[in-house]
C-alpha cells in the first residue's frame, strides 16, 4: 500500500510539472512530429505541418513555428509540445518505455493527432493499445467540439483522398472524459496539408483539410 501511495504521489507531481510545462510551451508555440520505430515512414508528408502551422498563424492569430521538430515517443522532449502528429503508411512499434512515456504525456495534458496515410491503421491501433490497454478508439459524433472550433464542420471530417471507397471517420481515445488523441481514418488530412504541387489536389480540398487541422490545433491548445 505504501509503495502504491508513493507511486501515486510521484505521478501527480509529474503531471503537475507537465501542466506547467504545457502552459509555458503554449507561449513558445511548437508542434512536433513523432519519430517512431518499426519501419513505417514517420517522415511522410514533409510539407504538411509547416503549411498547417502557417495556416493556423493566419487564421487563428497564433505564433506557431514553421520549423517542425522531430520528437521520439520515449524522449523527455515530448513534453515540450502541446500538439504532436503521427503519420505514415506502415508499421509502428512502441517499446514499453515509449508507451509509458506517451501515456504520461497524454494524461498530463498533451494531445496526439494520428493521420492514417493509408496502411497505418492495423499498426497504430495495436501500438496505441499498448499505451492505453483499457481504452478503444471510438468514433466521435459530428456534434463533438473538435468539429466546431474556428471552423464549423457539421459533417465531420472532409474526405481528401479516396482509397477503399469508405467514408472518412474521426476516432478518439477518451481518458477520464477527456479527448487525448484524435485519429483521422480514410481521410488523409496530412496529404491535404501538403504543397499543392505534391498531390495536385483542388484548392478547395486543401482548404477543407487545413480548416480541420486548424480545429485540431485550436482544440489542443485551448481545452
């Protein structure tokens, strides 16, 4: 019992420190790209996050850095970012230490956005189950606040790219009533944020993706 109490006090202290860190980080305004192991291309869509940061600066009056830093899931540097993004097409693996660190980050106030770049789904679900064994991804209703920030999206996620003739879906991990992770599936938000010359998407598609991205960032920074 004594060991449990000590462990609980340590966790509370860590979470308090993280809350303070996040308050400071919001003034420096950084978002991070998660560099994970397993062989998947965590580095996909290199122009997406700089473009999203620029859009948020214009539309939300933020001061996000357009120099996007890579951060590993097991690193203490993770706690410098209120918003962290995962993308890729393939395998993703967290060690026990990385899973524990990512869990502490999310419980302490961090926010994770996962964008399936097609092919990530079976791997990310398994990886996140290691982070939160007690949680399952749930589809968020269109009434959820994440769709109604700066931009009102009454029909939920926009459909940016077609792969399997399936609708775009927005899933979340909800810990003690709080959305800590948002997962866009069959959507390709990250592709929509890239330079127009990369995928040659119509500008309206890019704007739809950027508006949803801005909602994600605003939700993460203000909840």
